[in-house]
């Protein structure tokens, strides 16, 4: 069975946050601060060799989701299409998924008293459309689909396949998920393909607000 996940091109992302805004709009997230896709900006190095990069992250729809393992009611589950879904009607608002997720993805909505998360726009996909973040990106830095096909599609840019560390992920290569300093591996087998800038492998990064 195909394993579905996201692709992110860190060499093309300009940090415009169009994906983040489109996601909030589609999911009608009106609560300030809550978001299912977050674009964060970082800087590394120092003048005259200073660099800025952006990372657009969302639920990794992990193969071994820590959120699901922590949920006491079974509200979180792996759907037949291999994405991780949440049944809000079964959620009791215990926040165990928030504490368990190593990527800080699940969001809690105080007014509703329940958690929420990215569902990879499952309703749109069932209608033959893309997740909104994919279509919203003006740089085409986000894609979604079968991980093997994503890796093969973008491998034409020079990828050789899996790499051992983030520093091996270069602008000339695409890799299945490697632990980037700004997005460390939480041990949950995240389903993600990344094309990273060289500077994204630097340990001495600083979060910046642009």
C-alpha cells in the first residue's frame, strides 16, 4: 500500500506563509496562534556568511504516531489511506496528544474543548483535489502523495535516496526524512520528503520573526 506524506522544498520556500494562511482559512481556524501548518524562519552563520531559511511544517502523518499511542479514547487513528486522522467527537480534550507529539503539531481549542490537527485535507483529496497548502504555495515548494513517487519525482534534481544526516541533504539532493536541527527526528517514522538548503544542516541556528 502507498504511504502518503508531504514533500517540502526548503530551497524554494520564501517564507510567505501563503500555505499557513490557506490552511487556517480552509479549516476555519479563527483562534490566534492555533495553526495546522506553521512556517518558521531561521538564521545561521554571521556576517559576511549569514543565511536565512524557512521551514513549513505540519503533521508528519507518522508511521508510528506518538499522538495516537497517547490518546486514551482512540480519537486518533490511522486511516485506510495511511494518514493520521482525529475524530473530534471522541476527543475528551485531555491534551495527551499535545504532550506526546515531538513536533508540537496537535492544537487545542479552548472553546470547543477538543484537540485538532492536519488531516491532509482528506475531503478535498477524496474529491480529486490537492491539500490547500499544496495549491496555495506560489513557489510550488509543497507537494503531497505517495512517498515513493514523491522521492522519484524530485530525484531528477540530483537525489540519490536516503541519507544519514541533515548535513548530507544538499540543494542538489532530495531525501526521505532526515533529522534537521530545526525539525529533529522524534522517533515516530515521519512520512516526509525534504529538499534542504545547505544551511538547514547547521547546528547553530536561531529562530527569527520576519
